[in-house]
């Protein structure tokens, strides 16, 4: 993507190795470039950051993979609301106000409900689930998430039989967006799933990772994780879930429809128009071990291939 950034922030061109988790150092850097000067918007790092979450091991966890380090998981991110550089969300997402937070369920449901985040956290027992995470940009990670199946929440709302898709809308406040207008993205970030995909037990309503609440840059306080699809299907920091009878417009599909389809199932046999999807680079691995063969449906074919029987996955990419 061709994205120009303001050139008045050279001090923030920090190496991805820098320790952004050190709040005080960050504040000093921010102050040095005048980020906090006169800014009422700048809120201190969430009081919830680092809070432990109790979770039980899930039978749906992925085994046999080495976990990507906490540091890589939390400093190499895509979260365009907070910048387009991989290292930017870890800095700028500290502004994300994660409390109070509500998730509104609307549209074609018998019970349109608004859940407070703390209510959502207690709705079902939290599970530890390791998933492979494959970005459309051909890199991957292995992340120990915490959450419960999205289907558990959906059931509470009793969708009508006319609900065919569910749309997820992310938090959006233009006062906090970094370099708004420069990505061409229409905010809020929008994603969607077909109803059967949303109801699949692997689709995780996610509150944490590595035993604690989600760091802001990973989509605090609640996000979706769909492990057999490219990462962009997994909307972060969601505030609305809308049940609808049509395929919803989605951020990346609207931006570049020939490059990003609605389904976006991980598929090594369907290349992106500008690069191959046959292999991936596993973040954090030594150079000689980084290249991995990409697996059909990201290795989850046994569980989810039946959702797509009879569908031409080259056309429905
Ligand atoms: N709201 C929102 N959600 C988003 C994105 C984003 O830019 N905004 N990026 C997506 C992409 S491209 C990926 S790969 C994953 C990255 O999640 P992670 O940073 O927790 O690894 O989040 C997805 N969800
Ligand atoms: Mo991604």
C-alpha cells in the first residue's frame, strides 16, 4: 500500500525491537515529540493492561506448534486505526479507551442486546486456545488466545431464520485515528461471516492472550478470531454485531475487491494477485526456519472444510 505519513514525527521511527511495553519510556518519547502537549485525548495506558484472566485449556486448541513470543505477538500488529506500520499499533493503541465498553447486538435477532464488557467476560467460562494466525501478507504466528466460542453469545440473542450473515463493526473515533484519510479505508472497520461460519465452534470471541486481557494493540477489549481465514477477517475492538440477510460490505473487499474476497479462507492454491500464498514466513523463527508451507484452511480443514462443500473456492476467494 502506498501510504504517506506526516514527516513531523521522525522520533517515532523506532526499531520494532524497542520495548513499547515500558509505559514510562513511551510517555517520555511521546512528550519529546509533543504528542501529549495540550492533548486532552491522550489517556493513560489502560488500568486493565496486564490483568490476568482465568481460563481452562480447550479441546479445540492447536497442538504441536511453537508459540510466537509475547513480544512479537504484541509489537508486530496490523491495526490500521492506529497506524499502518507494524510497530505503530503498540504505540498509538494505548489511546484506545477500553472502559466503559459495550458490545451491541442488533438486526435480525429476537433479542437485540447490549452487553457490557464485564458482563460478556462472565457469560461463559473462558478457554485457552492456541491457534495458527495467517495474515494475507504471507506471514504467520501461533498465538495462545483466551475466549469462548462466538456461538455461545449468538445463541443468547436468538437470531431469526432470516439472519444469513453477521457483520462486525470495530470501535471508531476519528479523534484517535492516526493519519485519518491516508489509507483510503472507510471507517469503522467492517468484517463479516456467513452465519454457519460465525456459529462454528472454532470462531472465537476473544478477550485475552498469553493468560491476560488483550493488549490494546491486539484488539482490546474484545475481538473476533477466525483461525482458518486470513487475519483481516478477525475484526478487533468490536462494538457492534449486526445480523443481516445480505453479504455485508467489508473493509478490505471495498478497498480492493480483486485482491480481498469476502470469504478469504486461507488457501495455498489461490494466490493473491500480487504474491504467492503457497508459503508463509513464521514470525520470530530463525531465518533458516522461517519459511513454512501454507496449509489449506490454515490447517483447520478437518474441522471446517464441510462448510464449503460444493463451493468453487477460486471464485469465492
Ligand atoms: N479493527 C481492525 N481489525 C483488524 C485489523 C485492523 O486494521 N483493524 N487488521 C486485521 C489484520 S490484517 C490482521 S493480520 C489481524 C492482526 O491481529 P494481531 O495484531 O492481533 O496479530 O487483525 C485484523 N483485525
Ligand atoms: Mo492481516
